[in-house]
């Protein structure tokens, strides 16, 4: 199940909730009970091109294709 990060506008705490994708936009109260929260944009699992090129290996990435 996906995890979503939220920040409370009242107290500034950041917290994470696990919920179905259908509920991604639903309101979320912070652990202190404040209702004024905002869902944060996260980049988990997206990776940048630089991170992906360091992996090496594979036919086209490892140089085994050149006869």
C-alpha cells in the first residue's frame, strides 16, 4: 500500500500515512490532532538519470553487445 507524507500547518510536524491510492487526496489529521494539513510531493522511487546509470551490467549497459 502506498505511503504519503503530510505536513501540519498548525504545528509544523511532518508525518506519513499508509493508505490506498483511492484515498490519496483525502484529508489527514496530524498526530497532535490538527486538521490543517497538506500532502507533500515526494520523489521516492522516481530516481534521477545519474542514479540509474551507475547500476552497470545488463547487455546494453555493460558493454557485452559490441561483437
